[in-house]
């Protein structure tokens, strides 16, 4: 059966007869289709329904294919954007990593320099304290030594026996001095009571 044998309403026509073949077939066919005085074959209606269903199925499949194609194109576009974003983030991360690495290197150098400077400062402070102690010690020593020597001489002048002996200890001299001061305080108190 030829697709040209379908009538305008979509039904399948019967097979052309021998009278329908020839040069006037086209004009006869149109007249035959318009007259609607022809008989349909028993399977024609089923074939029409199957053709309609098949046509609808094909149309649905085409729509699905178009929809899938659009989704795939959108997905590809999103993938391209995500890949581009990922590459940008990767470049940014590399830049940040390099900066951080450089900062760590700089911090390490600064820490080493800081340790060296601290050591130098401590050394200078020690040297300065030593110089100051050396500058102050002679004057302290001389004044303290003079005081101690004068005490020892006074002790030895009051004790004739001590002159023959070796130089007395500072503890012994201090004990003697405390005794003299306490005796002086007692005498002063007695004198104050007598005058009353």
C-alpha cells in the first residue's frame, strides 16, 4: 500500500483498480476521494489507529529527545562553568599557598634574626652590668673598708692585749661595739633619773 493512497481525513484507501492506473490517475484519485463512495478494507481502521499511535509515540519521543538534548546542553554549560570556577579557585589557592609559604619563610628569617638580636641584647646587658659593677665596686669597697678598719683600730686601742694578737674578726668587733653602746645607754638613763 502506498502512502499516496491515504484520503484527506487520514483513512487508508483501497488498492487502485486497473481503471485508476494511467495518465488520468491523479484527477480520478481526487474525484474518487471526494466522492466517498468507496469501500474500506477491514484492516484499514486498525492500521489508521496504529499509524496515529505510532505517530504520537514518535512525536513524544522527538519531544523527549529535544528535552534531553536541551538538558544535556544545559548540563554541559554548567559543567563548563564549574570547571572554569574550579580552575579559578585552583589558581587562587596556589597564589594564597605561595604567599603563605613566603610569609612562613619570612617569619622564620625574622624569628632567627629576633633570636640573634635577643642574644646580642642579653650579652650587651651583661657587659653593661659588669661595667657598672666594676665602676661602683671600688668606691663601695673603699668606704666599707675604711669604716671596718677604723672599727678594728678602735677595738685594738681599747684592748692592749689584742694589739699583740692577730687582727680580730669583724664579729668580735661588732659584739664589743654593741656592748659599749648598751652600757652607754644604761649610764645615760641613770644620769637622767639622778637629775629628776
